[in-house]
C-alpha cells in the first residue's frame, strides 16, 4: 500500500496513512485468503466494519454475498428469525417462507457486529452453525446447510465476558481462530488529518482547514474515534463562516459544544453531555461507560445512534 491510501471496500471508504493501519490492512489481506473465522476487536467507532469488509473484499468469496447484522440492534426473537429464517406458519404473521441471513450469505461472508450482545440461546445456535451443523428455520421441518465465512466484531473484551459468564467459552474459542485488533484513533495520529480532510471533502469540497485547526484535530484524544471525528468535521462545515474552518470553529471541549444541539431539548442536551463525558472518562469503552451511567449497554448503543443520526440530519 502507498504511504497515504484510500480504498473502498463494499461501498465503505478506508483512509489509511499510519504505519500501524497499513500493517493491519496487510495482515487482513493475508487472513482473507483463508476461511478462518475472524474476531475483530476495538473501541466503538474505530473502524472494525471497514476491516471486516476488507477481509471479504480480498477473499476468494469477494464475488459472493456480503451480509451484515448488528447483534445489539434487535431483540433476541428477531435476531433468531433474521439469522435463521422461518417457514410459513411459524408464528403469527409468518405468511411466507423467509430465508435467514445465513442462507443469503451462502458461499459468502456474514459479519456479526457487536457479537458480545448475543443472548446465550443464540450463542449456542451460532456455535452449531460454526461447527457446520445443519439447522432448521423457525417452524421448519427441513434442515438447512450453509457454507459461510463468519467475521465477528465487538468493542468488549470477550475474555472478561467469558469469565463473568456472559459469553460461552466454547464460542469464544471458535470465533478467535484469528483475532485482529483495530487501534483507537488517538494511537494513530497520522490518520487523523487525512480522515478529517476526507470527511470535509465529502461534505463540502470548497472548504479548507486552517493549519491551527488541523493541529487541534491532531491533538484531540477522540474518545469516540472515527465516528466522533466525522461528526466534528460535519458540524464545523455546517456552521463555518467563509471558506476556512478555524480552530475555534471546531466543536471540541465543553467551551465549543452548544448546550442545545440541533433537535435536542435542554434536558436531552444534559443527557447527551453525561453520556459523552462517561465515554471520555472510559476511553470510549461503551460497556464501562454504560455501567458508570447506570444504564444497559444496549440503551447506550441506541442513544449513540440517535445522536449520530441527529448530527447527520443537521447538515441537510
């Protein structure tokens, strides 16, 4: 790879400048040649999905289906029907047969994001599929066999989850045939400026960063990683006066963050501040931040998606 390269993997852009990320992408290329199950670790927003897509892109399955599922976004009964499908009459409203995501990904790759969020029952079923055991659709009478490469990701430490009884040890060992860890953005400072310029060009190619603004971006700790950087750049671009974004235009730190972001009441703004303060204090670790806030990991994830969508809508 070149010193500063941009790649597109299944429609998702990867901007890579740091040696650390170039080495990781090179490793992913080698891993992609096998059929081994891959577990990708890393903080929320650090780029785990980009790496997963790169593995599919470089694999012999590249021309076959890519299917992805966020395991933390759906309740257990919906995840089961999404992954394994159902036959007509399996439950009220099941008027037709529906293939599951495993069937749709046959001969391709399925990406299970936030895999640590799976309930125990689903962990058992996933383990059986990983072991090549045919399964039934919900309400089905005919077994389904699939050839699927599984890539999973989580921002949690699964060894800790295993020790606490929240994740099956046999599934953990099955998922970790290959383990890749995406470093947080703060540990690969060389990627910050290229990513910021990329997001700015996407939003408004006529805008520029001042040298002082680039310096401020580079020195920020980015507890929300690439997702936070993107939102900061978009917000600055929306609110910019003139053709140059200055350091003081960047919404970094409490002095630059409005009490009432677009679309939020003052109460919601306070809640948002508490959540991002907790994430900052835990270096972006959502499980620890959720515990600190006294809410579930799933609730925190849902709220972060709301904030993310709110910032995206603000630029329209």
